[in-house]
C-alpha cells in the first residue's frame, strides 16, 4: 500500500492507497488520525465482525 504525506490548506494530511494507481485514495488529517488511534481496537472489532457476517443472498 502506498502512503503519502501531503498538505491541504497548510495542514498535514496522510493519504493511503491500495496501490500506486489507486484512483480513490483515503486521506485524512491530524484530528481524524488521532481518532483512529484512540478507537483502533473498536475499528478492528468492526472489521472482524463485518468480515465474519454471512453474506446476504440477493
């Protein structure tokens, strides 16, 4: 995964990409980065629960 650091309106931003050609990267600033760190365990639980959820048939 490619990771870049940049700025937006003079503020630091981190950009996460699935690969170098990702058309829709995920970017966030310092405030959201702090929230991610603070709630990292809850985010991990969320992913684990969603990954283990049986897929709905359409």
